[in-house]
C-alpha cells in the first residue's frame, strides 16, 4: 500500500514523473504515427498508380506496401517505446524498493505507530509495537474506531480534536493524553500525528510514545523532593549558595522561614550579611570573616555554630556549613546549609546541666555509689571513698572482696548476678562490709544495671546502717521514755483526780455537813436571836462553799475561755497566778481580728498556763513577759519569756514540756522552746485560727 505524504510541500515520486511522461509521449506517438500513416498512404498510393498501370500488379504492390508499413511502424514503435519501457522498469523497481523500505520502517519501528482514516476515524494499519503496547492482535485492531484507545469519558475531547484536524488536515499535532490498553489499564501517552494520503484518502499517521514510566519517575522525584522539603522543614534546615564573585547569596524557602522572614515569590539574591543578622558583635565579626573567606576564591570548608537574630528579634542558634562547588551551569559557587539548632543546643545545655547536677548529686549523696565491672571498682563517689576509709582514687580497681566481709561475700555476689527487673528500683540486702583498716560495719546494698565506659556494669548503692542502728536504739530509748512519761501522766491524772476528790470530800463535804447540822440546829432553836445566828452561819458556810466550788471549777476550765474568749481568759489567768507573787508580769495581749476555734483557744490557753506556771514554780524569774498577737495569714503568735535560771533543752525533759509540744502539734501549730542555763527561757507558739476536726480528737485526750 503506497503512502504519500501530504504536507505543505508535496514530495515528487518516480511514479508521478513516469505518469506525466507517459501521458505526454502517448499523445506525441499517436500524433506522429497518424501523420506518418497519412503521408505514407497518400504518397504510396500515388506512387503505385503512377508506376504500375496493371491493376493486379498494383494490388500486389499495395499489399506489399501495407506489409512494409506494418513492419516498419512496429519497428518504429519498438524503437520509440524501448527507452520508455526501460525507464518504466527502472522506476517500478525503485518504487517497489521504496515501498519495501517504507513498509520495513513502519513495521519494524520500535515505537508504536498507527494509521487511521481522518474521515471515519477508523484504524487502517498498526505496527507490531502498537499491537504489543495496546494488547490487540493486528487483525482485531484494524477497522476499530480510534476512540477504542481512549478511556471512557474522553469521547467529547477526542471528537473535538478530530473535528479540528478535519478542518486543518495539514496540521501537525502533538498532545499528551491518557490512553487505555485492552486490559483496561490507563497509561499516559504522548501523541504525535501528521497528515498522509492512503489510497487518495486523507489519513493521519499517529506515533505513540509511552510516558507513564517517565511521569511516574517524575512523580517519584517530586515526592522525594517533597519528602526532602518536609525533612528539611522538620529538621529546620535550608540550603543556600553564594557567588564568590559578587558576594551575593541565594537562599531556599526554608532559610527564610527559620529566620522568620517571608519567602520571596521569585529567586532573589541578597548580601550574605543582609539576611543573616548576627546576635552580637563577636558573631558579626565572625560573619564578616566567613564572608571574606568564601569570597576569596580559595577552597571553602565551613562548619560553625552561628548565633543569629530572627525577624522578630528571637535569638537563634544556627549551624552553618559550606563547601566549594559548582552550580548547574558549571559556575563556581559556595554551597551550604543553615540549620536551626536552637532546641538541640538548649537540649545539650540542659543535658550538660542535668549531668552536672547528677554528678553533683552523686558526689554529695549520703550513700556510697560504686560501679563494678567484673567485680572490680570502676567508679566510686566521695562518700564511698570515705565510707571504706580510702584516700582519693585509691579505691578504683579494688576487687569486691576488699569491700565485703567474708561472711557476706557470697550473698553480695548472688545479688550482683541477679537480673534487675525493669519495673523495680533494684534488689536490696543487708551485708557486712569492711573498711581498708579491717574494721567492719553493716550496710544496706541495692544493685542496678548501668552503662559505664561503654560496658555493661553493676551499680551498687551502699548505705551505712551504723547511724541507722544508733537511731533505732535511740528511738527505742525514746519509746521507753515515752511509755514512762505516759505512765507518769496517767499517775498525775489520778493524783489530780484524787486531789479534786479530797478537796470535794474534805472541804466541800465538811462544809455541806456543817450547813446541814446548822440547819437542824436552827429548826430546833426556839430563841429567835439564836436562830438568826444559826441562819447567818449557814449563809456564811454556803458562801464559802460556793467560792471553793468556783475556784475548783475555774481551775479545771475557766468560764472566761468559753464566754469571753482567749484574750480575757489569758488576762484572768495571768492575774490569778501573779496576784500574790513578787514576780513582775508584763502582759501584752492584743485583740485578735477573729475568734479562733475552740480547740485552738484551749491549746493556746493551756500552753500559756503551763508556761506561766513553770516560770513561777521553777524559773525563779524576776520578770515574765506574755505577748499574744495576730501575725496575719490566718495565724496567731503567743510568746512567753522569763529571765529566770533556764535549763538545758537537750537534757531530761519534764512532762509539762512534752504535753505542751503535743498540744501544739495536735492542732497544727508549732512550738519552739529556747533556753540555756542562766539565760532564761523563751517559748514561742504559732497556731492557726482554724483547725482540722481530726486534730481536735487528739486534743481531747490531753489534760
């Protein structure tokens, strides 16, 4: 099937030249033949009749003349047509060779090529590559509409393009479109088509280039670039390049963002120190030095930390890297990156601080910290060195048996071999340890796992139990003293009850008995004057009895405390105690802004009562100062000071001081007793105005 390109400049082929020549020579040969035949017939007939008069001889000559004309015209036609036949054979041979070459170029083309009729849009031919690409057999593909290669939904777009090509058939068309394979797969293709003639009908030669792999590669590249951009954004790192000849630099979008600036729409070149604002004078000098080095033309290698200022004045710590290189056009450039490492540097600084704090904590820890590897000491803190009696670093390298007594060595080794669970703080045992001088002590050991010097080691915490043992003994002694004091307290309570009972029986009971006897005597007395004396005696005894009952009641709990409050009760108590005493009392009792709870008033009154009583009975003081005041924040302050003999607060303590402290603590207060022999005594009490109800329960059990 001959293909004839049809473009702006049609190409002349051998077949077209041969046709024109045949058409021209055919007319000329016929015309020459007619002219020769007419001339021959006319001249030959006249010559025959002129020469021969015999009709029979003339007829024979006419026959001979006709035969001669036939052979002569055939010879002449042969001679005339021979060069045209040779030329026709040569042109036909060249045409066949050309057609073969075109067919081989079409069939053997490694790229998919199709031919379709422009009017009917049906496929006329397809090379094997096109059949392979689209998954069709050639016989199945021929005659199919070209739209079978387009995915569903693209019919309108395809029809519009075909209509445009029909209006301008000579137009060369290049476009990108999605085409559909026979199995339904859609691939991105680049289509190139130009006009050809097939059997004198307009057609299109369609060359198909599969760009799917290229598009996928571009998409993967774009995704990779997007991931790189995202990684740069997460790492807060941006790229830049500097032209050494001009000193101008171009920065990536991320550099603008991390410096708090708005990225420009187009690529912009800045002065290097225009965008990077130094944080201080030293950084400015360093920046100038770096810029001079990068603009010198010498090989550049920069890796420095550079303190900068953001657009909002926020300080930034940046990591600047730079190397000599070339841009895409091969021009010399300084290529570098700028990374915001503010958080990293802050984390490093915090880590260093935490390490220093941990190191200092380990140094001042009141427990021995020992790191062991293969039962040898790799590290020991200062307390461990002192605990085991070593000097300086002499403990390092010592074996485990130098620290642990023989009796506890096996248990300590078993503890070190055990695996420490992750959810526990480590196992602990009590073992006998030994110092460098051979003396022993009891220690509590806890073990953990630690990395030290690149090795897995064991962390051993050694707690000296000597002080703990002494504390335990002291606590036991204190408990015994407490039990003894409790017994003494109960005894005093019984003595106080016995005294109250005796007072009631001896004084009040006898007075009531006397009143009763006087009443009976008055009933039997007939003399009015004597009866009046008896009644007056009864009234006197009743008044005395009421006074004794009042004194006893006020001793147990003064009514002023309930009726008038803490201030009035303290004034009354101080007046009663110092009424018959030569000791001077200086009382400064301020009016409180609010009345404390009943438990607070009771505790404060009893502590003041006990303090004043102790100052009178035991201190031999010449002057006692009592001061009650409000100190704000819902608290009050009681102070009792005397200039008496004082006592040793660390020596044996009386029951009264213990009861005073217990009263204060039971209501959430604080009691401070300051004294020394010969220097008097100061008692300071701080109490809240309100107390938790749980504290009042403990107060009710105190005398």
